[in-house]
C-alpha cells in the first residue's frame, strides 16, 4: 500500500542584529532587544521554549512571539564584546530551534 510522504516544514528564522536596542527597565536595570526575521509559528515557539529550558545560559533570552523579538538582561558595566557574545549565542540557539522545529511532529 503506498504511503503519503509527510510534508516537511523548513524554518529560516534568524536574528536581525541591526535592530539591537538598549532598553531602560525599572530600578535602573537595562536590557537589550533584537528582532527575529522569518516565519514564527506555534511549532517554532514550542521548540524555542524547549531549547531555552535545556540550558541555563540560554534561559536569559526571553521571546515575545507576538512581535517577534527576543530580549535579554544586561549587567552594569557590560561591554560590547559581551553583547557580541550574547548575539552569537542567540544566533546559534535560533539555528538549533529552526532544526528542532523542522523535525518536530506536526
């Protein structure tokens, strides 16, 4: 009996570095916000949350799926190299999330 091939959804979500903004929070705290590009759906969001829960360093990246942004806290005195490191970590995470979401059952 022939089987029907299951459609595979590919994801191409990426971090838009040019949108990086510094945010002022209450009590003198700051955070950075960056936009994601690409198609974000429920499956991708679920994969993001799983990836985030699996690593303490990744738990700092808070996703706001309603506007397609990720924000992360900033410690006082953080330098540009630290921000670049955080963006590199987020880039790698998003690649893994794309792969995880593409593999997950529909």
